[in-house]
């Protein structure tokens, strides 16, 4: 028995003996065995950047060093940690995980370990050892690597090694490099997206019975019969969104190329990311997870609802755009008013009984302003992307963009329920509704001033009484005679309007529209 | 609803008659009449008849629209006729009420030197004799406070004119606060070519006998007579433009449902949506535009993530031209509240504004540090009411903080002699492009002159295909050939295109901040400070700079600028053949400084009798200096001198 410790793992060579525990061809006495490691559960790679701290009956030791009967030889920052204690008691391991890595959620610690139970083995081996000095565990499966965070130590307990801490979220450094590409970056509903999956074994290992997994996102559906593996048609096992291809042995430098197609299903929207990776026979990940993203755009025909319509001069106040009966159809190029081929344009024939109103502005709640064309027509392309059960759409005419004296004869704003893929029509009628013409001359006013005469004021009171319920527009005209002062005429007109508004104030039930003008009598 | 109206109309007609109003019916000579168009209700029957006749005499169908919220100022200068010596220019402006005087400024296209000015009245035309040279014209109008709006430079060698009301807005600089209402007079049914006088203008009806004219008028009452030659005044409505008015549309949309059949029978849902759009102006001169849309979602989520991006983003990316439907009308669409989020607010007053939503960065003024990207976030612009004699705000500040949604693309095209240029990217964000013609020294790469192009007049762009079509061919060299008309090397002309595009996959992270404060200490001296930060995936690109501008005469100035940049730099690409073969210029990373000095002196400003000018520049840029325009890979020092003097009619010196 000798106290020489060739590999520096704290276990004398005499105890370790000449055997080769992990089969990597290095004798145990020369094979460094740490107390434990941080390793990636997907790949078995040791992960640097972690830290341990050990808490005993007297206190805590964190970082390399000695205190409270605890000595930390390696603190885990290179992926391996090593510590020993010199006093009996219960010791707890506190872990700081490497940046970017998370504690495993599938491999949980096994609670407290009474080291006495490991006897007679010395050293007590808890998990798998590092294979050679390659920075990777020989066997990184869950079953081979139980781990503990609490240790009950008594005098005479054995050394213990390979208490390996599993990690998730490691960047893959697996031996197989997966890559994936899609033949387009955007797609619409119903379109087929072709994916190409490439796997290359860059390691020196052979992965036995490994199989390719492809995980489609919601909204992409595998097209049956479209998959080929290295050019040979092969149908994967489809389990929901997961496609599993037939297992193959993957020797070093082997390639696998898989082509498959998927269709964009109804309701898909936004970025769809398709993942692929290689699994070995036990279901462990042996490649990186490659992804390809396709952005699904709304499709105008199926997802949108368009709104068309017309703002028309509702001459008969019925709220509908009436056409003149018996007109020839409107497919006549001659009404193009700009002239063609150098010929003057024929005179435009008014086609509509109720013509459209040009330049009327409509607004949506999103601030989209639509201005009608010369014939009062408008359209809102893809006004909404309605949900499955339809969505409401609101449109409002800005009344101030109507000609003076016009009032809407249809509801404003108007709300319609839109269906995806269907066109909706919203017509708005406006008319010079219930116009009362009030004509004034100088005689209606006190001479030389702009005070309305008593007879006019009396007539205004009676008028207001009669129009107080039915919406009416007043057209107030001053017929100006020869030699009359225009400024005085304007002042009188304004005074007349003021008189009407004063009479209206407490009587009327709606906002009274008054248009004023001055006309010259010949 | 309309049926109800019809019955009330009939009730009105039957309930009110001549005979039920004896007190008024007897008063024949009252001086007024009230009628409903067909029947006299009160007053003087003869008067009503007279007025009827007046109305009947107007064959035209006239409409007057008063719109206090649809104000869009237009300023343009049209070239009606042109030859080498003489040009006829037409002013087009729809807000003459704010303008006290206007002038056409003739500029030398190569140097930007002001050659002469000529007064032009609003919407009038003038004929100008042109001096020799390659000239451009700028139309500038002043308001009573000395502020001015001006157009981008307009080439004088080709005719471009549009009928009234069909012109475009070519304003490149807008400082006159125009508020009020747009009064539009339109008519149909006139004799073709009839002469119409209205809103202080005379115009002719088109071949179909229709006309339309719009003017922006200040708040208050205005008489709008419409007169047709040979027919007299047809109507003279008095319109009132209110000082304050609002337009609002909103919806509260709640949907409750329960599944009656099938897989998830008995499941209930409660969806809601709150949305509004409002636009208005206050008596204090603020113009407010705002909208919000929670989107249709579960009620408890309605007000969550109110600042989140992109609920309607997919809609805005849809191009109606890409879809199958053809609508067959000429209506126009405009997004008044562009935002990538759920909320939009814009409040403006006299050139100052606050915007939450999508906006175009307005960091201009300095040559090294500029930012004209289209961004989503918060923008504030302040312009002090106090002004210099040149109409500039004494203190101006621009700040923005934004979350870019798109990636910027920047490309340079050497003029090919053609007018079509293919951008490297397709699916350009609509309205995000900034096109500039640059004249560069081909040896040193120094930008000599930049001219911003105006959409519609100078170019057309197809956003989906990424094709720019200029309205005139762009030659790569000032004048081709063996003979060099200028001493030294001839500047090369490039088209610089900056735009935003949506990356097809992945999201853009990071924020962009920036700001500029500039102040005119005197009427001649301007100081400015600019700073900007662009966070990208790799690192922050930061830039800081200060600049000074001093005018000492009409065409004489000194400019100094110092800037420092740090970060991974900006990439750009360039093409010599209009975009068929594109080479990508790698971005320059690191830290670098740039210093710039530039002066131009008009000999006349020095009191010399000789005509001509002298200019000089010096620039030093260290390796790693990276701005949108410059990528410096090695330390550079440039300087140059130019003198162009004409000592007599026959003798001139030119040195460069």
C-alpha cells in the first residue's frame, strides 16, 4: 500500500489499483476521477463555467480552498469538481450552473447519500466516468448517472467519484451536424414548402440505429409520400407533428439527406419553425437541433375580406342607390372623359339616376382614410382578416367632406360582419335632405341695419316649430339688388342665421344645418 | 330609417300649407320667402319664384365642400414651356392665403450657387430668360412672419405640367404653419372650356364641362362666389371654417359565444375589441391625430401589451396589387395613423410635434451623422417660435427613441445613362425610401452635392419588385467624353437609395435612439449637436458629432463638423450597371473620427468687382469611421481648392 496518487484525484494509487473501470484503456490509478462533473445531458459533454460550494456542520466553503474541515480542490469551473472533508457530518453541495445552462428537469437528484452504503467499494463509483480525457462522459444516459447533493460522512467512509450533475440547454457539440433549409422564406395558405435535411457525422464514432426526427410546427402538415432519404422514397412514421424516419447506422463521415414537403394548413400565421435532429437508439439526442423558418403571409383570397361601396346622392331619400330603369349596360368605353386616340371625348351621359359623390372621405378605426373617386366609388382592399366566426368592421363617412347642405340618409357609421374570403358592400347615401329655401331681400330687415324685421322673426319662430323634429337643412339666400352693399348683405345674412339659431336653441332636437349664400338678382 | 324620413317629409308637406298661415300669407311684401322647394310656406310668393328662376338658370351642378380636417398643402412649380434660352414657369399653390410673396430662385445645378431670383405671384406664370449653364429652379414662398416653404430643385430642361388640382406637392421644406379648412368647389354640366371664376382664381372647365378647385382658407367666414363667364354669379355660399373641430370613429365590440355541438361542446368564449380613430384641431392650433386598436382578443387580455408591436402588421404588409381582386375604381387610400403597435398619437403645432407610432427619422443638418430611417417609437420635434431673419427657428430639437421593425438597406447606383434601377431587395416597406442624387469625387469619394428626389415627380417606385424608375435618365458623369469641362476629375453621379425592408425570417431586436439640437446664435451662425445609437445584434453603433455653420453673404459660408463613431458600422451595396450586378461593401467596424471643413466664398460678397467664387474643403477621417455615407477603412486626409473667377467679360480663371 502506498500513498502515491499519480493522477491527483485524491485517491491513492494503491486503492485505485491497476484495473480499467471505464474501459478507456487508462488504468484507474492513472485515470483522473473527479468527485463529479457538470455535463450536458443531451451530449455527455463536460461543461465549464459552473461552481460548487460545500456546506458542512461548521460552515460553508466556496471556491478552491479550505475551511470548516472542507477542502475544495477543484471548484467545477473547468467542468470537474473535487472536494474532501475531514470531519464527520452531513455535507450539502450548492451548485452555480454555467451561464446559459439550466438544471435538468428530467434528471433529478436522488436525495441524500450515506457514504457508508457504498462500502466495501473504495472508491465508491456513483456515475459514469469521463472517457479518457476527452471531456465527455463515457455513458451519459440518465440511468448510468444518478447524483446526490447531500452526503452523510462518517469516519472510515470510502472515497467517492463521478457524482455527475446533468445540465440542459447546452450548445450542441454533438458528433453529427444537422442542417435544414426550406426552399422559400414566405408561404401562403395551401402552399407546399419543401424542406431539405442534411446530417453529417463529423465524429469518429458510429451511431448505431440512429434515426432522424422532424418536428413540424402547428400549421404545417406533412404531405404523405413526399419524403425521400438519400433519393429513395421512404415514408416516416407520423405521430401528430413528429415524423420518425427508419433507423440507420451512422458511421464516421456518413451523410444522410432527406427531402420532404409540407403544406401550410388553414389558420397558420406568422413564423413557423420546423426542427429536426438525430436520435440514437435510446432516444438521446446525438446531433444539434437544426431549424428552418417560414413566414406565413395572409392570403388575400382566403384570409382577407374586401369592402367595396359607393357614396351616392340619394335624391329620393330612400337610402338605396337607385339606377334608372331601362338604361343600356354600363360597359361602354365612350364614357371615358379624357378623349382617346386624339379624338375629343363624347359628352358623358349621366348613367346613374343617383350619381356618386366624389371626394368623400371615409375612415376606419385604424386611421385608414379612403377618398371616393369621381363616381363616388371606393374600395378597402383586405379591410380585415376576419376570424373563423367573422369579425365586425366599421366605416364612417366624414360628413364635413360632403358638399355643403348634404346630410347622410343612411346610417353612419356602419358596422358589418365580415367573413374571410368574401366581399362586403357598404353604400352610403347623402342628399340635400329636406331643404327649406329661405330667400331674403332688403325689405326683410330694418332699413339701413342688419336687424331682421318683426315679420321675419315671427315666421322664423313658426318655421322652427314645424321643422324641430324632421331633420332639415336650411338654405338661406340673400337676393342682392342693384346698388346694394355686399358687406351689408353678408352681415344681414349672418344676423338672419343668428336669429334662426337663437330660436332653434331650446326647441330643436337635432343639429340644424344652415347654408348661406348671396345671389344677385338681374 | 330612410322610410321614416320619407313619411315625415310627406307629413311636412301636407301639414303646412299656404292657407294655414293667413298672417303671413297676407303679408305679400315682407321681403322674405320660406319654401320647401316646391311649395311656399311663408312670405312672399313672388320672391320664391324669383329665387326659383335664379336656381333654374344655373345649369351647372355645383358642389362646395368645406373640410377643416382634410388640409394638405401643395406647392409646386411647373415648367409649361422650355427651350435653351427661355422658360415659362407656372406657380401651383393651394394655400395662397398664407403667402405674402413668392420667388423663383435659379440655381447652378452643379454647385448649388444662387444665380438670380424672380418674383412670382401665387398661381401665376412668368417667363424667364435663362443665363447659360445647367440650371435648376426652386420655388420659395414666404409668409408674413418671414418663414418660407420651398420646393426641391426642379430641372428646367423638360416640360412638366398638370392641370389644376392634379399636380403634386413638391415641397422639400415646409415652415409655414397652414391650418384652417380646405374649400373645394366642383361643378359639372358646364359648357366644355367654360371660364369659371371662384376662390380668387380663373380656370377653365374640361372637355366634359367639369371643374374642381381647392384652396385652403384660414378659420372664419368666407364668401365663395362661383362665377361662369356669360352666366354671371351662379352661387355665393358663405362658408364657415371652425377654429376647432373633431372627427371620431370608434367601436366597442363584444362577442359572447358557446359551442353547442362537437368536440368542445359547452365551451364558452368572450371576445372583445376596443378601437378608435380621432382627428381634430383645437382653437390653440394643435392638430391631433390618434388611434388605438386592441385587436380582437379575449376580454381579459384587451388592455394587456398595449405597447406591443405588430397586431396589424401582417395587414400593412399586404399589398393590394398582389392580390387577385380588381376593384375597378379610382378611390385613394391613405393611412393617417401608421403604427406597428396598438396605439398611435400625433400632436402638431407650428412645426413642433410629438409622435408615437411610425415616423421617419429627421436627423438632418449635419453631413456625417444623418438618420432618415422609418422607425416605430416615440419622436419629438421642437421648433421655437422665435426665428432668424432667414425664417429658421432659433432653437430646434429632434429626439427619437424607436424599436426598428425593419432592416435598413442602403444602395448606390452609378448613373448608367438610363432611368431604371433595380434595388437589391424586394418587398420594400411602403413609403420608407429616401432617394438622393449624389455627386461624388470619384478619386476621394467625397460627396460634393446631394439632391433629394421627390416621389411622383422625379421617380416612381414599385415596392414589391424594388424597381426605381427615374423620370429622366441619370448619367454617371457630368458630361461624358474625352474633353473634361472642369479642371481636375469630373464628379461621378450616383443614385443613393435608402429604404427599409422586412426581413423574411426572424425578428429585429434592439432599439435606436438619437437626437439633434441646433441653434442659431445669430442670424448667421448655427451650432448643432447630433447623437445617435443603433442597437444591433452584434453591438451598438453609436455616433456623436457637433457642427457649425456660418453664413457671411448670399453665397458664402463656412462649415465645420466633427464626428466620432463606434460600433460594427453600416453595410451598403453598390452597382455600376443599374442593379444587375450588385457588390456588397463590407461595413467598417471599430472606432473612428471624422473632421470636415468646407467653405465657399462668392467674390461679390468680399466686395470684389470680379465675378466668381472660391471654395475649399478639408476632411480627415480615421480608420473605423463609419456612417451611412462613409466607410473608412484606412486613415484619409483630403483637401481641395477651387477658384472660378471672371475678371472681365473675356478673361476668366479656373483652378481646381
